[in-house]
């Protein structure tokens, strides 16, 4: 009991003891808020580093690999289709463009595989996927190389076609599924990191507000006690500390809420669309390759026609549509959408994008993309009609030429529209990352400085009162 009474006299029973205890509690609480904000700011910077330097690049590299694989196979088919018999009867412009695009795609695949191999380090599942992709791609290149070599010999087209079939079967069975798995795995990792960071930010914001309110309440109690005990209306130091604390809490909360908003904008508003549009681009190149495969390989025409329709459904899905009804159903559902943007009677990657319209100019760019897609689809029907009419050479020229009004020209216009739409979302992703980083670097020093100032003026404001008891 005596020890308890001694402690009470030391820490509460006397006026200076109470002032010292309230001062210590105020300073400790202010320091706790400052430490919490610093930790939150460092964590936010780490989140932005992960988003900008790891999560997004890994996902886009995997998507680029998926696209480049489709493009390389499409260009291989185009080379075989346009080369003629050992160069005789060659479609020179389509052939030269296909050779150039083939080389570009092969180099892009090599770059993407190296990037993904580095990114996969530490994740055994992804490491194995990249290893298998690298091995399978080496086999694929060997088969394509043999096909092109055979095609260069007079009368070697039949052998070239056999090798190309084996190569494209390997692509469809192993390479593309593995590339798509990497896209999904990296995007899922990004999603997990986003959800975790968003949860932490919400908890940190709640903690900053709670501790800030508690600190303001403690300053209010201290001010009330001084007024009651010393019969003074206000203590200037404590008043200044209260203002500094209030501003610090507001700025700290603003930093955390802005970081959360920018993170949501980067992931939900921008990058979700980037992923959907990247998938759409890869599917588009694969569908375009199916047209070349359809013309090249007579025995597999039914297979490639079904494959083209399946990929079209992934882009702009229409229940029950066939190749003969797809165009009319697309036109009908698109008219309904244009009349009322809530009437989206289709599915697929374009639907995902149209459900996530966020930025200025994005809707117009998305609509332009679908409009150019519809033109490309109508070209496909013309190719098949020409072939059915026995005009194979004319069908090949219309499919592969780059003159205005041809299928490749319209495909290029579609890809240009798709790229513009993707660039809008990429730009806002970059802007969100920059905004999030600026929120931390711009607001955290002010919030921390104000809390230090609050601690200093609290100590200075109480010093004269404590001096009265010496």
C-alpha cells in the first residue's frame, strides 16, 4: 500500500506530476502517429515499386509472349502461302512483309522468354513453365525452319505443309496454353498483391484516424486542465500543437486515402482493361492466322473455320452464332448497344472492356475498335466466299495483300484502334502510379514535420507551467 501511495504521489497526486504524465502521454502518442505514417509511407512506396517494376511488367511480358507466338505462327503460314513454288508465282509484297514480321516476332519471343525467366526466379511453378516454354519453342523453331527450307525447294510444298502442321499443333497444344497460364498466374499475383495492399491501407487509415482523434482529445484534456488549474483561457503552445496535429492527421489520412484511390485506379480502372485488351490482341492474331491456315491447308479447313469462330466468340461472344450468322448478330447487338450503353448483349474481351469504361476518350476508342473488328469479320466471309467459288488465288490475294480495302489493311486498322484503346489505359496506369508516389512524397514530409512541431510546442508550452513548481 505504501509503494502504491508513493507511485500515486509521484505520477498523479501533484499538479506537476499530472502535467508531466499528460505531457509524456501526448508526446508518445504523437510519436506513435508519426511512426505509423512513416511506416505506411514506406510500405506505400514499396507497393508502387512492386506494381510498376514487377507485377505489371511480368503480366504484360507474358501477354506479349502470347501475342508474339501467335504472330510468328501466322507469319510462317503467310510465308508458305505467299511464296509460290520455290519463288515462282510469289506474292512479293505479302511475302516480304511476312518474312519481316516473322523475324520481329521471333526476336520478341526471345526477349520475353528471358524477361519471364528472370521474373520467375523464386517461384518454382513459373520457373518450370518458362523452362518448358523455352524447350518447346526451340522444337517449334526447328519444325518451322524445316518447313521453310522444304518450301524453298521446287515441289517441296507438301513436305513443308507436314512440318508446319506439326509446328502449329505444338504451338496450340503446349506453347500457347503455357503462355496463357503465365498471363493468368502473373495477373493473379498482381491481384493478390493489390487486395493485400488495399486491406493494409484501409487498416492504416483507420489507425491513423483513431490515434489522431485520441491525440487531439488528449491535447484537449491537457488544455482544459491548464485552464482549470491555472485560470488561463488558452495555452498558446498547446493551441499550436492542436492545430499542427489536426493538419498532420488530415494530411496523413489524405496520403493514405489518395494512395488507395490511385492503387484502385491503377489496378481496377486501367490494368484490368490492359489485360483484357492484351488478351484480345493475342486472340486477334491467332484468329488472323487461322485464316491463313484455312487457305494453306485444304485438309484442315473445317478445323480452322471452327477455330476462327471460337476465337471470334472469345472477342465478341454471341450465343448460337455460326460463321454465316455471326455478322448479322454482331450488327444487331451492336445497334442495341449504340442505342443504350446498358444493353450489352454479347460477351468476351470487348464486353470486359466496355464494362470498365473509366477515362476520357476511352468509350469512343472502344467503339472504334469494335467497328473496325466488324469490318474485318466481313472480310473473312468474303475470303471464304471467294474460295467456295473456286477463286483461290483471288482469295489469297485479298487475305494477304496490304492495299487499301483488303483484309490485311482492315486488320491493321483494327489493331491500330485496339492499340489506341490500350494506350489510353496504359497512360492512366502510369499516371496512377505517379500520382500514388507523389501523394506519399508530397504529403508524408509535411505530416511528419507537423507532428514533430506539435511535440516541440507541446513541450515548450508546458515548460513555464512546470517551472512554477520548482
